[in-house]
C-alpha cells in the first residue's frame, strides 16, 4: 500500500501509525508447514522514497537472543524477522532485509555484494523488547533494492521469523523454499530510482614494510554503476589480494582435489549470476591466482531472465571470460547456458553448458550438459540427468552421470572424469515426534561407477543419522563402505554439538575411524566458540589426523574485539604441524566514508612474516 504519511522509525508501533499499511499475521514452520504456536504480525507499505516494514512478536522476552547490535552483519542465531522482496515477481531472485530485537540489521542482496556500505547500501531500523516479546520498525530506501523498471509491478514477498526458543524458522507463506510460490504484492508502483547514473568508486592504497627492509606499496580502484535495464557494471584495476585472509581447508581426506572458498571482493560481487555448474563447475575463480584488471556485467535483464558476463586479465599471461544466462519460461521450466574461455599460451580452453530444469508438483527433473575443448586435452563432455523429490519429510533423488576421459574445464572444478555412474540418495526426517527430541533424520546414499572402457571405477554405500534434542544437544553418526579401484574403503564417524543453535558459544567435536588406500586413518576435530564479553568473540578449531602412523595437525585460533560500532581489532593464529603464522589487524570500517586498516603479519603466509601494512579506502562518486 502507498502511504501519504510515512511512519516514524523509532521502534514504537503507535496506535494508528501503520493504519495505511497492509497488515498480516500467521506463520508456518518453513520445513513442515505446521502453524507456529506463538503469534507474530507485520506491516508493509511504501512511498516514493522508501519501503516501510514493521513487526511485532509475542513471546517470552527473557528468552530472546539478540547478541548483535551493528548494521550489515550476520544475524545467524539471533531472534529476527526478515523481509524477502522480489520486485520483478518471477521468483528468479530476491533481496532480504533482517532485523533483530536490538535493531541490528542484515542485508543479503540478490546476486551477492562485497562489504563496503556505499555498495551494499544500508537501511534504518529501530527495535525494542516489550512485556510480551519484541517489536521493530524499518525504513528501506528504494536505492538498495535490486532495480526494476519504474511503474506498476506485481512483486513477490515473504516474511521469515527465526525463533531462538525453538531454533526454528517460520514464514508467512509455506513455500518449501520455492520463491515462485511466494505471495504476490500486487500493484506496487516502483519509482524511478535517483542516483543510478553515478559511478561508485572505491580507490585504495596500501604501504608496508617487511623485516628485510623491503618496502611495499600498491594502489588500485574498484568501481560500480547501475545500468539501464536492471544491470550492474563492476570493475577493478589492480585489486588488493595481498591483505585478504583466504579461507583455510580442513584436513579431511579426499581422493580428489579440493578448493577453498573465494574471499576476494571482486569475485564475490554478483556471484550467483555466474552459474557454470553444480558439483562440476566450468569456472572456479580460485583458479585465477592473480588479476591486474577485471570487469563484469550482471543483473536481471527482464522479469524472467538473468545474465552475467565477466572478463579478467593477468597482463601478459592470461585472459579469462565467463558468460551465464538463465531464463524462467514458466513457474515450472528454467533453462540456463554458460560459456567460459581461458586465453593462455599453450593452455587455451573453451567450455560450455546447457541445463534444463522442469518441476512437476514436488518433483524436479533436470538435464545438465557440459562440453570442453582444450588445447592439450582435446574435447570432452559431461552429462548428468535425474529427478529430485522434496516433501516436508522426504528428500529423494536419482541421477545418472557420464563424464568422458577428456572432459577438462581448465579454469573450472571437475576433479573426476572418465566414468559412468548411477547414484541414489534418500533422507527422511520429522520434528517433535519423539519425546525430548526437537528434530531427527536418517539418510542413505548408494552409487556405482565404471570407467568408459568397462573397467570398475568405484562404488559406495552410506547411511547417516542426525538428531537434535530440546536441551539443544546435537548428535550425528555416519557409516560409509565401498571400493575405489582396487582399494576397499570404510569410514565410521560420530559428531556432537552443544548448544547446536548458538553461533557465539558452542562446542562441537567429531571423531572418525577410516580405512583408505589400505591404510588406517583416525581423525579428531574440536571446535569451540565463546563470547567473552558482548564485544569480544573467540573461536578455536583444532584438527588431528593419524594416517598409517603419520600425524598431521592444524589449529586455527581467532579473536575479535569491537572497540565501537565501526572499529575493531582481530587476531588469527594458524598452526600447521610445526609451522606457525599469526597476524593482527585494526579496522575502521562498516560505515560510510573512508575506511582504514592496520595489519601486522602476512595473513596468507605459511609461517610468520615480520610485516607492517597500512591500507586506506576512500569511496567517491562520479556523475556524468
């Protein structure tokens, strides 16, 4: 509804203040569809500048979890309400805006965004506890919502409510995660967004010195602009990859290569628009170790079509290009295609993909096809087809996969090839059906594969079970047995977590006994989280592996302390066997305007490096 007198955002839902707004109540368990045993209500309206969102929750205020107090942070584990908004109304993607009982906020924008406030945007929220629970009011500027053409539109929305006292999520509409089933917000008059014709610039500079008196310096620039038609332009020149803490792989065993997550901001921007596969990807940005420049376009071309195009260059060595396009032809039918090119002397590679997904009731049928042509490996293909059934209690799927010996996406991730495989998995779970048990589930998986010449490749059979109790204790157990080429393998593992629903204070442990490649292996890992004060968070991960008498260890200790809403210090220590590395940093970030960072050490070195660096980021706007 359009309002003539917008509400005051002070956390007080006054009598008649939201009377021009649409009011709704009634929430359902997101997984089972059962109605909530507690009550909540919300209001939604807009004017030419903002979208207004308010809510009231009726619960025991003493049991609320509201640890976060900052803006644009993760609210995981906190009581919260979240508005999902899809202005295009086709279920291709949505923006999410969350608020907790302290007024802390979280933004998850369609496609993914890097962390700078000027790029992500921010919205105002105020919240307070009441005698009967908590309430909030929020004002969301149109500028930070994923763009849609101005004019009347039938948008889609949903409101999700996380209850810490149940460790469960409820939503206004029971959709089982299918955004095409979200309720319609009809006749939304989307205004022309002011300010979209400006370039947002993020120039940075850093200087540093090492113990060998070696001086370091670097300058670079990131830039962004919204383009007509709902697309975004993002570019980078000489990006800073030196001072970003890369993800750390665990010591888990695998016959195949593993990749750590991507932490570089340029590749995080709009990443969901660059889909090039699932368990096999034609493009994995981690393969591009260094870039001197990059540019990308991404967004919703229209209400049914999403696209992404990107090119990155390491001058004189490599140019990588990615294109992805998907279209929802109906609520049931989605098709997508992608193309990836690696230009590199002696290592040229082309890769393509065409996928089709069709949903019929609770069952989704899919056909995924991928093709590669490599300067060294010649041509290859990968085909997977199957069906997946998802209900409130059952998840079941069957798949056939065929990968030729020469399938090779050089800058992608496809660690297995030369096999034909049939796989089946099924999982059944229920909530609150056993006294003292919150949720339980059991799953099985079976697979069998041969090489293209008919030789045996591998087979596997596994069973696992998980259970969470009303006292917040979580427990899991799993067993796998199979054969990989000539080796007979097996593994048995147990994991425990308490309390499983607290992201700030938690202890978990996993232990497993395995046999791989004819050798005995034992894994033990312990993770602990502890919030020492409302502003100080500690986390510890310690892994120990003994493989046929050889031992390997890895310890990661992280401590962070907030000096204020936008200031903080952090410390990370990594021990890999007998090698140690640590780094410490100070940050002034998370607000509009200049950000500063002081860094001691090299966050990605194997051992400690005596190094001091200073980095400054100053956002600017440039209009034409």
